[in-house]
C-alpha cells in the first residue's frame, strides 16, 4: 500500500496488514511533519516514480545538534528546537549527552535519572525519561555520562551502538528525537552519529568556528562510510549581529559554501541568555523577542511548514 502525503506529495510504502481493520488512523509525514487521516482506498503501484523514504511513517525523525567547537549555542538551540517542535504539536524527546547536563538547567528541572540509567538498563524508559510538558520529554545528561563513556569504550564489540540499542525501542513513541551533543569528538559523539539520520550544525559567526566546522565535517566523513543515510541537513548561523561587519562577512561565506543547508540566522539577543536563569524556554520567557522569532523560523524550516506560529 502506498500513502501519499497531501501536503508535500511524498510517497510512503507501508504494510497494509499492520493497519488495524475499521480503525480511524492518523499518520504523520516524515518529510513535512504534517498529520492527515489514512484513507483505505489510497493505494498505488508497488513501484513508484517518486522515491519512497526508507524510514517508515510513525518513526521519529532523529536530529543531532552538534559541532566539535564549544560556545556556538548547541544547548540553546537543542532546547528551543525541541520545545518549539513540541509547541507545534509534536511529541519530542530531548536527549542530553553532555556531562554538564545543561539542558535540565535550561528547562528548570532536576531529573533524578537520564540517559546513563537507560543505556545501562538500570532503569526502564518509563523511569528514565522525564516529562517536561505535555509534548516534551527529556533524557537528562550530567556527571553520570562520564561513566557511560567508559562503558562504551570498554566494550569489545558494538560500543558505538550503545545509544542505538537503548533508544531504538522508543523511536515509534515520538515524532522527533533531538540530541544535544557535547563539544569535542569522542565515543558518545560517535554513538549519536550512528543513531541519528539528520544533523543540525550551529555555527557562531566567527573565524575559529569555521575551522571547527571544517574539522567536524572531515571527521564526519569517517562515520558516513558506515552510515550513508547520515546527512548534514541544516547549518544554523548563531550570534548574528548586523551591527558588526565581520558577522555579515561570515554569513555570506556560509551562504556561498552551504546555501542549500543554510538556515535563517539566530540574532544576538540578550533574552536568549537570560531565559535559562529562570528555567524557561525563549517562548515562555520572551515570546515577542527576536530570539523567539528566530527559533520559530527554525521550527518552520525543520518541519517544512511555513504556516506554523503565524
């Protein structure tokens, strides 16, 4: 059975035998994230001229927010991307893979467990996942991540699949799984890249970050030998300041090199730095600020839905 999204026209092949008879089923397009009712008579040929995405409908989109260099806005982007997707009606799991555990701080919560306890099977998903809001959930990071890294490194075989083994059973429970990745390149970074299929790279508009981007893409090439589906889908300029000439120069360089992947930049905004002090996302703390509007634009880009929040 072939399902055609009425919004973006992408086609998906599904097993009709797995659909409950006489049930009203809502499905979500993996490409544009729009939901629509499944029509039983919506059949097509076994083969189609349009490519059918390999990932089945109902499985989460898995996005890593990652760059080897620190201080580029990875956690700010991860938290506000996840929160914005949740506000748009998606069920979102935010996974913090950093020993600093800053995602919890930014959300104003103190989970007692998280990713480490799930990956080591000390706790069940129900016990390890923290419910932040109706649609937003968190697998917290923190100091215990250091122990998880040691465990991954000591495995004789398959250490790079530790996160995949832990999170694959959760894929069909969420619309999006967003990873907040630590700076540097280590065993947990490799683990994340063996699980996700999409990469969002925050790039602060300064010269040293360009060097970090180059090094990251070089390292990424070694992973892509084993993960052909892995793709840098979004490059997000951060700390954009129109008052600074160098900021515009750097943005133009990014546009020349990565025009197809380039997102609308996140402008310098003091509200973005203030919001974590109150344990709030930018949408809660300053919904009318430039920071909130810029991240709403990112949500529209990721969901491929220009009508969101308008």
